[in-house]
C-alpha cells in the first residue's frame, strides 16, 4: 500500500490545475518524483513540489495507492481527473472539476465541492460529505453526454443542473437539489431525498426519484395510473418529457 500525503505550502489565490494528481501518475513513485510532476499554476506550469509538501509512505500499484490532501484546496481544480483506480481523500473544500472523466477508483471529499463534480465520469465512486455547487455529474459545455457510469453520493445539498445530459450511472443526493435537476437526461438514475424545482426537463430516458417536495412540476409529464413501490416506499409515477418524446420515469413521493 502506498499513501501519498499532500498539503499546500501556502494558501493560493491563483488557481492550481492539478489534473495530474491521481493514483495513475503517483503509483510507485518517490516523493521527489511526485514533486517533479508538472501542474498548471495560473497560465504557466511548475513542479507540484513547488506548491505542495509531499510525503510518501510505502509503495504500491495504482489499485493500492491512496492520495490524501490535507487542508483547504478550494483553489485547486481537477483533482482526480481521468483516474482509473486507487483512492483520493480530500480533507477540506475542493475546487471545480474534481473527478472529471474518472473511470474507476474512489474519491472521498470531507468538505464542500465547487461546480462540475464528477463531470463526464465513466466509472468509480465519489462521496461528498458536504455541499456541492452546480452541474454535479453533468456534461461539459457543448457535450451531449455527461456522466456515463459510476456513482456520486452527495451527503448535503447541490445547486442547479444536477446530472445535466446524464447518460448512465447513479447520483444520490441526501439534501436538496436546486433548479432543473436531470435536465436533458438520456439515462442513469438520480435519487433526491430533499426538494427539487422543475425536475427532469427534456428528459428522454432514465429514472429520477424525488422523496422530498417538488416545486413547479412540468406540465409535459404524464401521470400513469396506479403507483410504483421502490424499496418499500410508494411513489406517484410520471413519464416523459413528452415534449421531446421522452420515455423517462419520474417518481414523486
């Protein structure tokens, strides 16, 4: 087992893009080798070791590598981008695009996350023990498919556009989900335990379950006769969005 501990040498106002900070790039390397990996700092690159204290314990494969970020990294973007295995633990807040395009492994965030958490992820798991900003599990600007696989659990609230253009995978939100969750969905499953506003607009496929209050339910959803039971809970069942010929399922408690 290899454990890599990273902590900022000083708080940064200029953003750091740490897209190389993942187990795939750190596995089997020494502290000196990891410190030499380039990251973007503002509009230029510099060695990771110029910005972070680096400690390494043990050695291991990608699957057996864990990266621990200690302290606030709310100005550090793209942590865990494209990772395929291993684990990342962030003990503080994190900036945008955390877990972008990840294919496997696990990211645990003990704080809040900025926008685009798990953007276009294809596999693996993200657990956020705080609140998330906009576009969790969504597709990036201009993309027709967002999250394709894996699972995101948000143990707090999210802001608007949760799971936009989602094509697969699962998102669980323990709190509220803001405006237009599941907009333009093409697959996957979203469970919201709190409230949501105008859910599943233009959804073509997929399943959305809302256990809390729904504000401004779109008129383009058709309520089916009877009810549907999921894990012992009974829901009203709607299908749509009929405006786009959608066959998605929206379950409301």
